[in-house]
C-alpha cells in the first residue's frame, strides 16, 4: 500500500462541511471589507522567496520544497502567500490601477517542518494583502478584518498582540544594541542564531530553541529604539484599534518569522492548541515589492492557517457548522419505479432540493435504513401503487409523521417544512 506522505492529511467527505464553513466565512468577511480574490501559482521561481521572504529565515534555510524542473530552473512550492501576490502585483501592472489594491487568497502552502497540531507540511491559509497605503489606518483595517472573521466563525476569547519592529533607520540602532547584549552568550546559542548574529540579529528573537529564548528573555526592546515616525505610526495604530473597540496587548517580543516585515507586526493567539498558539499573524511590509523587482510600495496583510482555526473551533466547542444533509431520500420497489426515480430526482434537484436514491441494489428495508443513516430529512417510498396514483407518502424522518404528496408537489412541501 502507498501511504499518504508524512505531514499531509486527507480532507474526507465527512469533514468537508467544516472547511466550507470557514472558507465561506472568509470570503464573506473579505467581501465586507472590499477585498477581492487573487490566485497565484502553486510554485514559483525559487529566487522570489529567497529575495522576498529572506535568506536568513527558517522558511528559506530549512523548510522550502525546492526542485529543478526539466529545463534546469530552480522552482519552489509556495511556502507562504505574500511573495507570490507581490510578484503578481508587479507583473500584472496592478500598481497602475486605483489604489489601494485589496486582495485575499485561500491557498495551500508547503513547508518541510516537523508536523504539529494544526500545522502540516501541506497546510492551507486564508490571507489578505492591502497595497498602496502607508497609513496606520490600513494596518487597523487589516487587523479589523481578521478580528471580524475570527468572531464570525465563533472565536471570542483570542488575544491580539501587536508590536512595531521599526524601519531600516531605527532598526540599525536596535540591532547594534541587540548584538552587544547577545555577544557574550553567542557561543551558548544554537547554530542558526550564531549564523543570524551578523546577517540578521533581529531573527534571533524569533528562535524557538529554549536555550536561546532564555538568553534573549532580557534583551533590549525594539520599541525603545523606534524613530519618531515609527513611534507616531505605532501610536496612531493603537488609537485606531481602541476607537474601533478592538482589544490588544503591546508585546515587544513579537518579530514574526519573515524578513519582509517593517513597523507593525501582530498575532491573534489562542491557548487552546498548545504552545504554538498563534492562529493568525501578519504585519506591514513596505519593502517587499521593491525587493522582488517593483517600485517602492507600502503594504500590509496577514496569513491564517485553516487547520489551526478548525482545531481551535472544535476544541472550544465554537464550531457552529453542521454537516450538509440530504433533503429527500427516494426509496423504491419494482422495475417501473426504479426507472422513474432518477427522473423524479432530477426534477427535485432542479428545484434545489438535495436528493438521493439507491445505487447499490439494496432491498426496501435496507434503503430506509440508509435514509436514516445519511440523515435525510424526508423519505419517499415509490412502488407500483404510487406510480399509478402519481403520489406517495412523504415521511418526516425526525418525527415519523407522513402525509400524502403528489410527485409534482414534493419540492414545495420540503421547502415549506
């Protein structure tokens, strides 16, 4: 037997309704804020991610699925959604259209990492991107979208953490202070942190190794080194969130794991999925478009893992979705009825009534058992007598009550019930 690859998971028909629920909620919420869907390729040129995401990030150094195609070109399966949207923004001339550009995506992403609860090597993300505005109001708009979506699917006990990691100017001063603090303990840190020390010391704060986290616990705070413009931006963001009634906590330890972030970073955190409790993360990335070949363009967005979200919804009992149910199950007896049932089913389906009938050659009793097992709301039994009269008993499977109903009236009777 060929088994499923490690770190991947089948979505089975019995669970599809959960995915439909969160995906439909994502689409509705994005539409409320004026965001429209964008779809980018599942694989891109590797350089897009090394330049856009950052050569010192865990994603690029450890986790990307990279391969040579038949033309010898290096390609990578999409490890996150933002870089691909930036490439599409440049390549399709979206900067020439009316700004801001507001887009969302529902996409699979691929990372070779240790599988954990809600995080697989292939997982799925809901993400939004807003291009063209430097205003802190744009940051607040994206955060409000995430907050609205999470509440719409039933989550109300999340904590929003926000931080500012500054701009290139104030981050240089912070990096110097951070290197001075870490320098004496660098030999005790992991290999990845030692490698980042000179190239990108800010990434050290994102390390998940316990020995490194102990060393960085007392490190300088980036918020103490912000320039006046970054301080003003961060202050205005907090005022905008407060004005909208969105509760938050300033958490100076948040830096996020991608190099393209500038100024605002944020996370929505839940305690219901273990140590790695972030269900949504994002921030501002004013230099990404420039890094991958476009003109300087301010941007802000977030990514949200759907597997994690569904897990939190299930763990907290907040999943309000119910499996799709069959409206009518048609059981039959006899060759004449058997020939007519697909015709009747077609008429009911044309009237938007979900309809099933036997395809397995079951007897009448077994058909009725299946109708109950599949959760059908109503059942109809058709035999020679019903064919002669053009009507049958429409049985309510919940109450057991039956009433005579003409074949032509079944759809209306089900819709009224």
